[in-house]
């Protein structure tokens, strides 16, 4: 986890500044909580401070860390990255706090152990307009950190919706798209009856403009009587329901 954090810090660019806080029961702020510029001297100081960190007894208070990173009425646009291996209770308070205070910022989470509550991570990053990655047994944390950082630096569209222009759609999964990231694939499963005449239009807002992507439905090859697609749709729905069962 220390190596992953150093990797992410060194992936910043010259116009960036950064703050670091280690959290257990209490917060341990690097450089007194002040912002430092991306420079060799500050990176060296950060690497030394990170290297000296050690685990503390007791449960980590992730809510305290979130309040530190997203102060009420802060108003600044920033990127918040949380690295955690702790299990978080599935409660509404932290999620509601993120919704109320995220503003124009974005929240990303790297779960460094399978003990982390993936259901809670997903709820938090949906509220924070971001993404999460979770490291499973046998995986390299560096790979997950790089994938997460790619999402941090890419353009994101939110308030995303699908318009089925001229198509008779019986069901769609997922029914809601929380956000779309540039160069990240999105899979939508839809059950359509009738002819494939019309367009599928994906719309959303980025920080700079509106965006839309149009797909001509007549270009889609239709194959009937294949059970695989129905099974794929059912499997995705089952995974979704299992994910929301804890809350």
C-alpha cells in the first residue's frame, strides 16, 4: 500500500499539489496538513514520511478521514483518494455526507485487501462521482493503483442517460448509469422487441461541455433464440441484487 501511494504521487504533474493524511483512530497529517507542490523535494519528504508509517491498534475511523478531505462548504475542486484495507460498516451517514459535500470534487478508493466492504466502497464512490479498485488475492496492488489513476486523470461524464429513439425496449440493465469515463468500456444489456429501427443515444455532461454518442440500431446484428444473452442479463441482475442486500 505504501508503494502504491508513492506510485500515485509520482504520477502527478507539475501543476498539481497534494496533501496526505494517515488515519486510524486518529488522523496523522503530513506536513501539518498543508498543500505541497509536485516537486522532487516534496516527493522525497512524502516518501520518507510514508515509509515511517506503521499500523495502529483498533478500527480505522474512515468517516473522520472523509470529513478531513471534504470539509463542509469547502468549495474547492479536488481529487480525493482513499487507500484502505479496513472493513466499513454499511451505514448511510458517510454516504450522505459525501453527497452533501462532494461539490465539484471526485472521490476514488483503493481497497488494499478483500476484507474491505466492496458494497460500501461502491456506494461511497457513486456519491463521490468516482471509481474504486479492490485488490484480490494474487493480484499486484501496483496494477490496481495504475488502473485507478487512469480513471482519476480521464474525462468523466455524469448525469448520463440512454435514449432509445424508435426502439421498443422491454428491459434495460443497469437501469441507471452513475458515470462514464473516457476510454473505459460500458456494457448495457437490453431486451428489445420489434424491428431494430432507430438509434441508441448516450448523453451526459462533462466539466467542459455536453456530450452524446449515437449508435444506429440498424447496424446491430440480430440473432434470435439464443439463451446465452438472457442468462447474461439474469446473472448481472443477480450480482446487483447480491450487492445491495447488505443495505
